[in-house]
C-alpha cells in the first residue's frame, strides 16, 4: 500500500533550519528560529541584500481545476527539488495554508507524496503565527471602528455603510451574517456585520503586496472601512489604526523559511484568497528569495486565467517583478474531464477526450505567452496515464511552442522532475521572456475588466447593470481608476459558469459588484457568487483529528 | 528623569534562552526556540523529571488593589532575582498577559523598573502564540456546535440554551451581544450569541489546570456547552471536539521560558481571568519549575481574598501543590487609600491613615495563615514613603506574626529584595507550613461559598434568590457538588461593594448566578457584575502605538 503524505513527511530527515538557510548564504544568527525546523529571516539581513542581483523567477500555474486534481503545489516543490538536483541554486516560494479548512475537508496544503514541504503539520496549523497576527490586526481595526462610533462618531461614519467586517481563522458559517452591538447602551449601536475567514482579509492582501514595513503601514492607512452618509470614504488612517496594526504585524512580515523533503529551502509566507484577492505568496518573500537563489519557483492560486493573470497584472506589475518563465501544470485525468469524461471513467484510456480537453491547456498557454512569458507544460503523472495520452498532450503543447514533460515527483521526488528542471533552465536561460502586464495602469477600469475577459477568457463582452456601472464611475471619480482589477469569478471555467469545461468562447461575463481594496491596491470585480466564509461539512474532518498515545497528530491528512 | 519600563527593558543584556535554561539544568536541545530569547520546553524533557524532588513553592499575593497600585508582578520578579542574588536556585512563574488591553489602557504586564521579564514587548503581544491557540481551539468548538445544529441537531441542543460563546483577544464591546446565523437558510439557525476576551475562555482555565495532554483532552470533553429542552447537558465530548482542540493546543501547552532583567529563569504560561476563573499560571509550568528549581515564586491575580484563595482552594488542591510560604505585597500609598486618603493626597505623610488602612493588610495575613501558609509582607517602596509610615506597617504585620520588609526592586533590582529573599528563605526553611484548603471537597456548594464569605471576607452571610438556590441544587444533582467554587466578585473590596475599602465586616454577599465550568473543574459563583469583554476607552492607547523609523515599537508602554 502506498504511504500517506503524513507518513512520508514523518519519515523525512529534516535538517536544522539554520543549515537550510546556510545553503542560501543566510548566517545562522539572522534566522529567528521557531523550533528547530522553522525560521523567520531578520529584516536587518533582508535589507542588507538590496544591492545583490536578482535570480530568475518561475511561475507555476495550472489548467482550469477539476475534481481530478492537478497538483500545482506538489509540482512547485518537485521543480524546486529538481533544479537543486541538477546543480542549480534554487528556492521555492509558497503560500501559507489556511488553518480553518483543515477541520472541514480532509487535506493539507503542503504538497504531496515525495514532493512536500516540512514540518507539514506545523505548516498546516499555527505555523509561525502569521495568520493569527493578521487576524488580530484586522479585528483591532474592526474594534476601533465601533469604538469610534460608540464615543461620538466624530468622523460621521454611516452605520449602514461599514464595509470592514471581522475575521476568524475558522470555517464558521454562523458568523457570515450577524447583528452586533446588541444588549443596550454600553455595548454600542446595533448594526449588521459579519465575519470572513482570515485569508479573505484585505490585511492579508496588503501583507502580501507590501514591500516593507513602511509600505505596509501606508497601505494599511489607505484601507477604506466605511462611508459617510454622503458616501465619502472613511479610512483606517482616519481611525489612527495603521500604527498598532503594523506593530501587531511586525514579526509576521518576515518571511518564513522551511525545507522540502529533500532539504532544499522553501519560503512559505502569506496566503490571500485567489478570488477576492490576488492569491500569491508575499512580495517580501519572493524578493528575498530572488536575492538569495539563482532560480525561484513560485505558484499562484487556481488556474492560470485567475492565478497567473493576477500574479502578472497585480503582483509583478506592482512589485516590479519580471518572470522568466511559467510552468503550466496539467494531468491526463483533468484534461479528460475537460474533454467530457465523467470522474468515474478517468481510469480508462481515452486519447480523443484528452485531445479535446487540451483546448483548455492550449488557451492557458496562449494566455501566458501573451504576457511575454515563455511556457513549459508539466504533466503530473498518474499511474493510469498511457503513452498515447501523453503524446497527445505533447503535440498540443508543441503547437503553442511549448514542451510538455512527464513528471513523476509525487512518487520519486526530484528524480521525477529532472527533465522538467532541465527544460525550465533552458527556457529561462534563453532569455526569451519579455514580460509586460496585459493592460496599462491608465486604462479605464471597465476596459481593464473587458480586456481580461475578451483576451484571456474568450468572452465576447462584459455586462453590468446600472448600479454597477455607476460604481465603476464612482471609483474612478474617487481617484482609484489607475488600480489594477482583481477578478473574482469561478475557478472552474474560463466563463462564469462552472460547468463549462474546456475552452468556451463567445460567452458574456456579468460584473455583479465592484469592491474597493484601496490598501491592497486593486478593485475587485465580482463576477459570480464568492464565498468568503466557508462552512463545515456534515461530517467535518475534525471528528477524526486527535492526538495519539505518543502525542502525534492523527487524522489531519 | 527616571527611565521608562521599556527603556530599561531595551537596555537589558539578554542571554540566549538556552543559556537561561542551562541554569536550571535544561539541555539546549530540549528548549524549542521562538527567536533567541523565548523558548518552550519539550514534553519529553518535562516527563523525564517525574522522579525528581520538588522545590519550595512561594506565592506572591497582595492587599486589596487600589488605583495607587501594588506591584505584585514586579515583586514576584524582584523576589525571584533576590533569591538568585543570595545564592539560591530560584525560578519565577507568571501568567501571560492579555494582548487586547494593551490597545486600550496604556501599560504592560511584565513587571516594572528594574524588576521585569524580557523580551517584554513580545511577552505583551503575541508571545509564543499560546493565546491565539487557545482562542482558535475555543472557536472551533463554537463552530462545531452551530455546525451540528445546522446539519440536523441530532443531539437535540436547545438553541436558547447554548452557553458556550465565542472569543477574540481584543477589547471589543460590540461583540458582547450579537445575533448570529442571520442571512438565510445556508447560514444556519439565528440565535443569541456573544464574544468574550480569550482570557475568559474556559479553555484557558482548563489549559492552566491540566496536568498533561491526556488530562487536557479529558477536561475538554467535560465542558458543558449547552442544554437540551429537558436541561440535560450537552458536552464538548458529545460533539467530538476535544481531539482537534487538543491538536490545536499541543504546542501551546508546553511552558514558555524567558528571563528577568538579571538573566534569571522565568516561566510565563497561561493567563486565566481572576474573576470567572482562578487567575494563576499553568499547573504544568509550576510543576516543571518545582522540579528544576529549589525555590519557585509565583503570583495569583487580584488581592489575596480572590487570588490566594483560588490559588489554594482550586489550583493547589487539584494539582496537589503544597505552598511553603506566601508574600503579601502592600504599598504605603495603597494602605493610605484603604485608610481613607484620596489619591491626590497620597504624597503627604499620614501615619494614622496607614494604620487604619492596615486593617486590610491584617485581614489578608490572617486569611492566608488560615490555610496553614506562613506569611511575609513586602512593602513595595515609593520615594515618598516615610520611616514612620513603614514602621506602622511593620507593627501591624508583627501582630500577625509576620515580618514586613521594605523592598526597592523597582529602582534597584535584586539589591532591593535581598532582605526579603533572606526572610522568605528563613520562613520556608523553618518548615512551618501545613497547607490545607479552607473547605473539604464534600461540603455542599452553598456552604463552600458561605465558608469563603464568612471566614475570609468578613461577611455575616450569603444570600441568593430562589432561581439561584435551585441552581445550587441542580448542579449538585448533576454530580458537580464536589467541585471547588470560584468566586467572581469585585477585586476592590472584601465585600461586593467596590467602595468599601479597609476590612469591612458583617456585610452580606449576594450570589447572583452560578456558572458551571465542568472542564476546568469548578463552579463559578457570581457575586456582582462581571465583565468578560472589556471595551476600549475614548482615546485608546492604540492611537499612540506605532513603529518608529527603526522598526521599534513606540507608545505601547
């Protein structure tokens, strides 16, 4: 029987985190240890790197996700290990997983098989406390808003127009919509409120886009928390919140260093939602890794239509990053689903379905290339895959000028990504990348959304009702017209219909709502139902999670 | 100008935490580091200590608190340093401060002057994440309750009788009373709910009374979260919550090691409220310290009527601890206030007022002695204190068979507590202690409350209306009659009237409500208004807190 992820992870021989750091030239005393296998880099050290040249940045993204699974994180880890295996100085950059979902659906978010980051239990639970810090910084701002209203509301906040909610790092549907400040005079003014999960906090997005502590504080000040009756904005800065929020975040903002099962360095830092936020790890971690390694492999959330687009148009644009290549992860199984095969029939060879499903892959490849970034396809191998199916994918990739490489890192670790690593290095070193975002800053917000929808999603147009169109104008009038847009749509289709697999065309994208994330620095275009507070299932995995007689965690993964 | 606490703390030369550990014989690899100056002890190491003999346990408690301040934590730190100064192997055990209040009223909780524990900013903020872990474990149980109801409510929980609230580590009055699960079918069944601050969580009290991880899990199972329509209890165990809660707490439950300004070892672990809970640091930390040091100095919350009584009747009784001595902290200023002097006149000598106020001190001394614990009085010196005033206190102490010693640790560190340390050692080594709780386990709950009120508070009787008296009976019928009681009354008076200073007698203590903390293992007798969620003041200290240009915290202390 195959070993489970946790069994494999527990068999790992971890090296002290200072030794991992030394592989990147980090002095031991610049790693603040959180136990022997987790560390945070000191800011003194990070600041000392400014004049060093940058390594090459490689994005791992994926085809449109299906229930069959793609293995993006696993491939990111596998590629990082593969690059190290072929003698390159490489580091990986991942997002921190959210703790809440661990108690709902089974499954962690630290890779799988022989391509994992460790200590995986820590990484999936409290880790170094970053999400706790972000949650409490968020809730301090919430408390300051209601406290301001309580003591006289000098700023004239309209109680009906407080857009800043509260957060908790837990799947808790009963907190989605509440009425707060009940119970009489001493508890304040009753109003509608609600909680999101911590990864949905704008503080999380800010944390991940900030260049340093100063930039963090400035971004926090710009958060719009409410409006007055005349709709003029009230900001976190008006409430004098950014100072104490930054104090709460000052340790968290340092990147976390851990290791892969093969003892290669991995930075895991920040983890914003990929729908209402941009879904990438922190700019500080990515930049630090680029100073320390020659090759940095990072991933973005969901499929390339959402994850890669936001990585390019939001993170790279704002942080001045120049990606050198992208890897698009696909599986034969997932491509078959895009080709119309039901989940229960994925075990049977079906070359035609694979070819049909490759329409999805082909569009993602074309999309990534349209940002000036060369691509490689990683086929994350499953045992039932046949040679003919793999050949079909390779052929489609070739039409897009890309090589598709079969990878077996889940079962073999870096041995299974050697070929991928060589091809990525070849592409990167060929210096064919010529990155630019897909729309300019000064394009009107409406046109930005339309550009993404028509050029990347295959849509014929976007639509919105009058109130939403007014909101586009309102945001531009308020001076937010030069922000990038952050698309919040289903991750399961290029369209807004999650059932439309493959590469649908000619559909229309309805924009239902615009939300301003002024601190993060983007306008969220909501094109579908977006859930910012998950619930627990009927039988949550919490029921099986416990400590065994030796104090080891059982049932978490 | 005198240096501020933070200035003094920043001038400290801290030693690596492994070096501090080595003073107690802790091998470096058994200290899990959280940065260079904070560590958690491994459970393997703690378990290896079982057969070692225990050191002597010394409680630091205080007279009834006044706005003049007493300096209990400062004296605990000072005495620990003093004992080390005179050549004893001594450690201190403190509670972890709550983070929320830091953003409301100015002031930390890590000692003061030259008697502090460091790194004080860390200790006052996230520290090693224990409170975050406790908060999220608490909220996981909350989510599981509502999730159970959502999916069919097999256990038959009465929505009106869910007593388990939610928590956040923030002063946020608007969350005291809410209606949750609004917004329609998919968000559950609307009901009344509310948030407490994390220190008020029963998980916090359990955390601090658990002997090990097994005991923790068993206590968590016993938590009563709700009742059915027939009032039968529903427990956390019924909801299968203890397993994942223990998983969330497994790192937090290890004691934290830090150091004093004089580089002596300090365990800071757990921090339950001293009103609805017992107000002491964790049993695990205290027991571990007793295995490692010859003298262990710890403190309890509020004045001795609440703090020492609960330390003796709840913590020592249940953990089998035998305190060897107690130090009662007083200041001349506070005694003057008990003698009727207004705050603005405390600078003037007033021997008569001191004498009058000593009625408060005398009763606390008699009370502590009634537990079979010998006492020493520490007069925490202020510059305006006169010799005549000090002599007056010494005379009163003598009538109780105790020496009152002038201490100057705030200004001088251990040099200022040398005499106190010598006297404490003399009392401890005389082995006059013969500890026993003030009431037996099998006394009826009503009589337990009455015993405390009449024997310690000077009350003539206790009263309660019929519903409350029925609740006494109900809890006994349910099998909780053998639990100790946890008194929740004002800390500002022996009576339930905060304005009655000194040593009032003949008053009647009304019991307004009984709350069951079945997991912690006590019944809370509420005798006054108890606030479990503070608010922020009009001008919260958050307004002044920020990072300076060097990334150092400004305005927190």
